[in-house]
């Protein structure tokens, strides 16, 4: 038997002689007793009984909170009739309650009553107290029927019910419409925000995002310029504007916008990233000079991040000796270990493999460093051995790392790829399955296992299952879409394979994806198109082994 604590709610109920079964039709009139019974029912998960008890309590008192609890419990129980009774009593007690209006809206949406939901939310927004927009956002974003939520929001717009003086609310509503994938509603909300708040620079950034999605890059740029002209000294605005320009595909313009902001470590790092994406080596060299000049104002530990960044820029530009010098100048602190990892990479890049390995081994023994950095030192050591063709030593490095970081998914994943490269598929499968024991929703491991089985075995149906699970977890990932296309091709489902491979190639032009797409086109007799894709893939990575093997095998 389970003993009851006499001080617990259940104990109090029993000592008062209250039955735990559903109450009779002539419910007790004491609201306190009914409320206590309702609370006990909630704790046991019986929401229908809880709703009845709370409704009895609400009818026996003038407390609207009891009617609110009754309505909430009835909705959790999925009992519309009981919920209507609770809402009716709540309306008698507190007709202008924000919670009541939100609940009525939710009830209406569950009944697919668009007009009823609009009525309730419009009344809520008309209340004098603040916070109505936030509640409406919660109601609309909480529904699973996004099309219905869009119709409700459109209804609020048609009634001019949205707050005319709350830009943040318009921004949030427009964000909802974008998330729902409703371009017409998004355009209406954005246009409304711009017309109501013409001096608000973020309204123009919102307009820029809308125009970019519509393909009007000229209009989008003009909107960004309008935003910057309104608040030229706002660093946060400049960061947002630069991000929008980068999403338009103009990383150089994004960097120029940030160059006019007040410079700090974050701004310098972001500018370097934009210039690297634009492959503007001259601009990176100029930025390095600017960062180096700033070190005079940031001596000692304060300069650590910038010294690390100078090393990374030098490394990117192929100036490996300079990179090593900058990394060596990073003082001990939060980025020192990262500088050591980069030192090893730079040493290896200039042909000093043993020096690189020595740095990594030293870092592996530095127990004061962050655990992830130490783990990464093992990963990079194994990678260097693999690049040098020293497979046995690479596997030993993975083994030492896993001896410390047992079942670490990154180490297991990397070793699995190494096994595949050695054509030891059984060992690779063991490591990938080990990851999935602890992380069954690891999309990368599912995809790697599925692709490996599709490419290196005849277990194609099994491979398809893993890849489909990976795609469900990460539906826009071009690598997984490529795997799906490849396994479909191996299964003989060529038209479907072509569709997926073309999509993967459109998202991410990549040498291996190009190799697969070209092979499928070749099998369909479209040899000129296959050669065109292979030519483009070769420009991306002429040394890709999959691409070279495919072309040598088919296009002799």
C-alpha cells in the first residue's frame, strides 16, 4: 500500500471525508472544498474531474480565478461543452479579462471559427492595459494550424485592430507571417509597419528582407540604405544591415557597412569573415593592418582576441610563418588554447608535421585547457596522420582520444569516416551505430550510416531508412538530400534520384554532389549535361576523389 502524508492535499481531503470519485450532480456548495478537490484532480491528471470541481467552486463563489481554472482544465481534457460552461461563468464574473478573451479566441480557433477568434482578439487588443499584443502573439503562435492563424491575423488587419503605436508588435506579427510562409500577409504587415513608422530604421530593414525574398535586390538595397541613413551611428543597426546585405550575396558591401561602425573584437571578426567569403585578399590585408594598429590601444590580455584573429587572417592568406608568430603572441587566457590549435594547423601547412604534432601532444596534456579543445587536439592529430598516409597512427590517435572522452560523438564520427576511407565498412558501421545508441536523433550519424551502406554495400533499402530519418530531422541539408538522391539511384528509382540531386546541387554546388548528379544524368543518356555538371564540379574541387573516380569510370 502507498502511505499518504496527512499534511498533503490528498491527506486533507481524506481527513475531511471527501470522496475522490467524480462528484454527484448535487455538487457540494463549499467553494474551498471543491477547489481543493479540483487541485487534487489536476495532480492526478484527471482534468475532466478537475474542470467539474473548479466549475462547481466558481458557481458557488464570485472568484473569476476559479472559473479560469475550470476553463483551462476543461480545455486540457478536450471537453468543449464543459469548457463553454466554464467560459460562460468566467464571462459573468470578469467579462473584460485578458485571459478570458484569449481563451475564447483559442476555443474559437479549435472550432475553426475564424470570426469568433478575430472578435475575441480584437476585443483583447482594445483593452486599455499594455501587453495585449504579446498575448495575441502567444495565441497565434501556439496554434498548429498556421493557415487558420494567418486568416485570424488577416482579419485583425482588416479591422485595423493591431496597435497603431507599437512598432515591436508589428515587427513580431510580420515575423510570424514570414515563419508561416505567407508572402501576401507578410507584405501587408511590412507595408503597414513602414507606412506607420517611416522614421523607424528597423522597419526599413524589415522591408529590405521582404524585398530580398521577393527577388527585388535593388529595392532591398535601397531599403537598407534608408535604414542606415536614419540612424548612422547605431552599431546594432549596422550589424543587422550588414547581415541583410550578406544574405543578398554581397559580403563586400556588408563589410563596408561594418567598417563605418565603432570597432571592437566582434566587429573586426565579422568584417574578416565577410571579406573571406568575398575572397577579397587585398581587403583582408588592409583589415589586418587596421587591427594591428589598434593593438596600441589594447595592450596585454585585452589584445588576445585580435592577435588570434591576426593569426587567422595570416593563415588564410597563406602567410603561415606570420600566423605562427601571431599565435605565439597570444597571452594565456580564454583564447590561448585556440591559438595553440591554430599553431599546429599553420605548422602543418608549412610542412612542419612533427612540430605540429608536438604542439598537439602538449595541448592534450594541458589539463587546465577546456575539454573540447583537448578533444579537438586528438581530432586534428588523427587528421594530420591521415593526410600524411599514416593510417595506423591516425587510428591510434582516435583511440587515445576515445580513451579519455569515452563515446564522444565527434571522435566516433571522425573515426568512422577514417574507417570508410580505409574501406573497412564493418568498423565504420560499429562506430556510427555507437553514436546512435546515445544520440538516436543524430542526423549526421544517420546520414553517414545510410550513405555508407548505400555507396559501399548492397543494403540499399536499409540505407534508405536511415537517410529518410536524417532528412526528417534536418530537411534542408543538401548533404542529406544528396544521400537520398544517391540511394534512390542505387535502388533504380532514377527519376526521383535526379529530382533530389538537382535540388541538392542548387542549394550547395559541391564536387561530390556534382559527381552524383552527373552520373545520374549520364545514365539517362544526357551526356552533354553530365559533362557540364562535372566541369563545374571540377572547378570547385578538381582533386575530389569521388568526382575523379566517376569521370574516369564513365567518361573515358
